[in-house]
C-alpha cells in the first residue's frame, strides 16, 4: 500500500463526529473544541504518514479506535485547568516550581470576598474620592517593620528595578562583587541594574570586600551603595564582607543612600525556632538603611510581591516613576498580602497560621506522629507495596537558607513489579498530582510539606496504581 492510498483511507471529520464516543463527548465538551482536536489529530496522522519510509508502509494500518481515543483525551485535557492543586511530597517548603508559599486557611474568606465582588481598591471610603491602592497595606507594613513608608510591586526583581531606576538612573551604584547574584530563571543583579539605567560599579573580590573598597570608589557620580543579601547561596572559608551598620555609616558620612535587597525578607527571628539566623527587615530598618526590598512569597509566607520600605522621600519619588504602574499589584495580591501581614500581629499564633512558618518550625517529633498516621493508612490499604518510615532532611527552598537541613520523616515506597521511575510518574499523573522525589531506588514522600488532608489522596493514588 502506498502513501496516497493510506492517506485516502483516513476518516473524515464528519465520519469521526458520528462516532458514538465522540457524540457522547460533545454532550460534555463544546463542539468547537472537539472539532478542532479532530482536525489536529488527523493532520498529525497525515504528517506522520508522509514522513514514513516506504518499507514501513507494508504493515501499516490506521487504527480508528486509537484515533478516537486520542481525540477524547485531547479534548478532555483542553478543558481542564492547566494550573491545578498538587501535593508537595518533596520536602522543599518554598518550592518555586510548585508556587512557593501557601496562603493560610485563615484568610480564604477575606481573599475570596475581594475576588468575587467589588472592593474599595482605589476608593477612599472616608472621603468618597479616589484613593491609592497601596494605602491598604502601607500602615501595617510600617507597623511591622518600623519603616517610615512603604510601597508594593509585583515581585522583588521589579522592586529592585524600580528602586534603582528612581534613585540612581544614569548614575553609579556601588556593590560588592561577591553580591552580584543570579536569581531564578537566569536573571542576574547586573542585568536588573542595567535595565534600571543605573551604572554598576563592583568592588572587592568574590570572597572578600572591605569598607575601604567602597570608600575608595565613591565619587561625584555615586548615587547609592547597594547591599544584596546572598540568600540563595553561601561562600564559606576565607571570606569577609562589610557589616551593614558600617555601610550605613559610610553612606551617611558621604550623604549617599544605602539600598539593601534582602531577597527572601523575614519578619521574625528564626533563631528562636532553631533555624539559621536570617537578617530581618526590622533590623535593617533600625540600622538606618534608606531603602530595603524583599519578597512577599518566600519567608514572609504571602503572595508573590515585591515590598519596598524606607525613607518617605525616596518612596515618594518611586510613586511618580511610570514603572510603578507597570509593576503594580492587583486586588487579589493586595487582599492576600494584607490578610497575611495581619497574621503577624500575634507572634504566638503566626507560626501556626502562616503555613510557611508552620512547616519550617514544625518539630521532628510532630512530623514523626504524622508519618505514623500516613504509614498506617497506606500499609493497611496497599499491601502490594513496600512501605517504610525513614529519617531524612527537608529543605527550605525558594533561594532561602540554602545550608539549612531540617530533620524530617519520610515515607519510602517501592513495588517489586513497578520501576521506581514509573511509580513516581504514576503519582505525578494522578488526578491530584503528587510530586515526590526518588532516592535510593525508592519514591520518597516527605511529611514536612504534606498536609493531613492529603493523606486520603495519596492512599487513593496508590490504589489507582494497583488497579492499573
């Protein structure tokens, strides 16, 4: 059989539309979607046939049932949400690929009320006139950080770009060479600075920068001194960097503002909970840093946002920058951020109500109890699997506390008749995807990032694999 004959035997669009499965499908899925997928699948079939070698055509036949099933799968997939809830069994608390911070259950109703109805986003309810969207969070940010003023944009990279573009455009900004970091997605501090219009002047070396490096470099065109907190990596050994208080003092002596990019941004002393020390926003503000930027969706535990705090005169200048409108946050982010920040007003409760803080500070004993609960459920219902509890370590993730190893308990799973990669793939492909990691020929589910409501889903997913 030649290609022409094979191509002519392909069913038409109308023929496929008369198939019983497709007729049933159109009752659930818009006809225009189904027709589009029929045409796409037929064209893919034609392209495949045209590329085939003549020798391969001898035993080739068109499987119409396979074609119909492919159309059904594509159509169902098309109308499903691509962005969906997953279970994080990796143990990485701030997993960038999985959306980083979780929002607290405590704020669901507040955020949904704003999302599903009108709000006073830019209306001053006291005067009845137009107001500023930023006013909803400025007061609480000032209260929590001790800063004179605040501004919020859509992420921390935007915050740094706005700060530098407002304070140092066409002028020099001095930064330590050891702080020219690269953040996620190959975006680098020098690139952000270039886009802002500021001129980068790096001083010192990768591992050592002294105060006199800054002093000798300050000139007439120096607009700011920049300190970038290296939150996503650490250099150990023969190192030295300038203390923030000394950099602030140098800035004041020369009437030059100091900018600090804290990156993760944390509002609580993590050492109190047995974690590695991480400089807080309040400490930087108290030391007299003119402008501090940090993220809302990392250690703060809120939605993606870039928060700028500091001297009012500089914040006012940023508000007039056209980029502020381009970088502004929407009503959902505003509602989620305000509600999350208000959870910080009660320090004794915030580690229970802010999911990121709760996961980071949960004790190994508490995790062990939860591991026993999940183990009992899985062991009872999935006898064909080898399931055990093991000691391991979780990670903070999100470019925060890179050296921190959090003791945890994990569920390790394997099956004699199923490869570990196929088991991982099957869990990831479940209706509620379960994201795990592979270690020592076992699939690992870390309890630190698994919630109690996830237990029954994991159990069902394993049962689903057995059925298949």
